[in-house]
């Protein structure tokens, strides 16, 4: 990993100040893995593995994508397509004293090399939850990942769907009614609006809004592991 000296200017940077706490931690970690030119792979899975090696169970690829979007919007990160057809990123105004040749392709600064992410409808503030889709523009063309959805307040009849139940069973989460109640109370109190309420609930369960901790995936009875039923 490259050696980095973080200058105190980051403390007074208005662009960094525009970031939420999670995005700032991501940006600071990203500074530790980019090369001397401020470049790194643009693949969220590779970024996640490099920046959060001890938090792979707590940080998802979608988290990385969301934080990249926010740091791009703040003018701190640029993503680009190289001639090899792959996506890379570069920290803007990195200012590191050049010490070695970059192993990553250089941006050619042509309109067709720039990757621009439009804000996803499901991103609401800095609360760490994401729903909706992201539009990606490459040069003059545009590719939409998924269909745009409209953000809405939490539905009156919102409950734990089969989709969430399947996800919870796979991940080992239980006590779903308690998670749902905590999620609903906070969403109503804060006025949260999401395009995908199931996804928002799953994030809230993962982040333990209910404060009950992740349920054990199994119990051992008479020496035989038996799955605990989801409530």
C-alpha cells in the first residue's frame, strides 16, 4: 500500500466538508490505496476489498457505488473509461509528489472517456440508505441501470415482504417484526422517502436500527445444529 501524508488542508476543504461522515471516511481510505497519481480501479468490488479489508461483512458494493457518487458530486473524484474499456478513478487535485510511474491508464480527457453518474432517486441525504437507480453517461451516450422509480413516504400498509423474508433467511436475521417497527418509527419521524422500501428496510436491518443485534444463524441442540426460525 502506498505511503501517504494527509495534509491538514483536508480539514478546511469545503468539498470535503460537503461529505457526510460515511463518505468522508470512504474518501480518506481511498486516499490510502490510490497510486501516486491518485488513480485506482473503478470496480466497486475491488475498491471495497482494498479500502475495507476488515469490514467486508459491513460494507457492500452498493455502499461503494453510493459513496463514489457523492464524492464525484463533491468534485473530489473523477471516474473514466480507459482505452482498455475498463473503468478507473482518479482523485481530483490529489497533489501527491510523484514518485513512481502509474500502473493505471491515464485519462485522455476526451468527452467519450468521462463517466458521469446522475444522482439516484433513492439516495436520501446522508443516512446511509439507498434505493432507486443510477444513470451512467459515457461521453455522449447514456445507459440506464434499471427503471426510474419515484421516491415516496413510507406506505401505510408497508410490511415485511416475501423478498425481505428470503433475504433475512439467507443472511441469518430474525425478529423481523421488531426490526420493522423500529424502521417504521424512524422513517416516519425523519420523513424519509425512498424509491425501494424493501431495500431500505434490508439496510436498516443490516445496520440494526432496532438495536437488537444480529440473530444467531443456528442453535445447537444435542450436538446437532438446528436453524432458528425467523419471527
